[in-house]
C-alpha cells in the first residue's frame, strides 16, 4: 500500500510540473507523446532575433522526480561535443543539488543563461538557425483565443472578516488579467501584492464584493509571503470546490519563485466538462498576470496561448463542477 501511495504521489508531482511548465513557457513547450511522457522545450537567448537556440527533449521516467532524473537530449545545429559536455555537466550539478525535487524549470533556465552568455560574447557568431531539422523544430497552431472582458474596479469594502483596521485604510492594488474562454467556461486571474495574512483576507473580501467574481463557480487562490526574519515562506492555497486546483496553482508559483503575492483565478462554468484542460487554463491565467505585473523573469514574448500538441490528448473524464 505504501509503495502504491508513493507511486501516486510521484505521478501527481509529474502532472503538476508538466502543467506548470506548459503555462510558463507557452508555445515554447510541446508535448511529443503524453502517454510516454516525452516533451520538448525550445530555448533561446531571449534577444529580439535569437542567434542561439536549442531544443531540450526530455522523457520523464516513472520514478522522476523522487529517485531518478529526466532522460534528455540536447538538439541544436551549432552544438559540438564540448558544448554538449558542458551543458550536461550543468544539468547534472542541478540534479544533484536538488535530489527528489522537480528540476526541469531549473534546467531550462540554466540552458537559457548559457545561451544568453554566448549571445553577449563579442566573439560569438550566431548559428544558421535555418539548419534546424524538422525533428528538432516544432510547428505550433493557436489552440484558443483570449476574449477580453475587463472587470470594473472593486470598491474598498470588507466582507466576512472581523478586522480591526480603519475603514479608510488603503488596500494594496488589485489587478485583473485578461480572461480565457473555452467551451463556454471563462477563466480570469486577479493579483495583489501582499506581505501579511491580514492583507490576504482583506483582498479576498474585496474581490468578493464584486458581484461578477462572487458569482463565479470557483475562486481558486494561492499566496506566497516571504518572511525575512525566519527566511521562510508563508504560503497556502484554496480549491474552492475545484479539486486539486489550488495546489497546482501554488506549485506554479513555487516553480516561478514569486514572492509576496496573492493570485486568485475565477472560473465561470459554462456547462461543458473540460477535463484536465481546466487546470491548463487556470495556470495560464495565473502565469500571464504574474508576467504582466513583473513578478517573474520570464519574457512577455512567451506569454502566448499554448499551441496544439502533436499528439491529440485522450479525453479523460474527471468530475468537475
């Protein structure tokens, strides 16, 4: 029984990491084979016209991340044995330093760091990116379009909390992201800077004052507050009836290492079950607003709708409300 529980926990970690990375990297991320856990990430030096690009293909074994690293391959037209060995060494060090943890985000950003250094070097000569073969370059199509439905600004009012602050005390600013609509369900993220639990409660009460937000089928949220004195994070999440959604949202925020922020994702259910796609939309909304408000070092150029996978996902019937 213990072994089965451990296997289930490992699978859950993989699922949450895949969903988070898909949201973080947008159309740089591609699912090659979902059943075999094969994925490809296109990495560039972040310049306007990248000179250096590389495709990282990974296979997630059943015991990753608990006791085994991902199986990987580095593909680029310019890479030589020396560069390959140097990158492989970087990835090995990261794995050893983070045993048992999800490391793909760290791998991708380390590779990107190396590409940026190459681009900035005065002796670097950009490779001919046109030589990248079809096997290492990925074509994408837009899977869905954003529908812009801005919410009205919330008014300063507290609900359902016994607070001692003055009524005229200013709340932190609250930002509303652009909605994503899929099969009549709409998802929208809201973000506010926070430094204490009382602010979290105040902002949640403020959001619920808005009738549109209060009428949402689910208001999933997560927050991370860095405690300087203890050098630890105060963090928590809430599913609000959307099972496991809060944990997935918090996992995304942990991977992005964001500090002192509350993210709420509202979902208005449209009557059609979305299956696992609902988690993708929740993470995409959250990721986009974190990028827009400069809580991450991810380029806004990557903040695009995800492309369709090369292999169609199988329908998975999961209960949702």
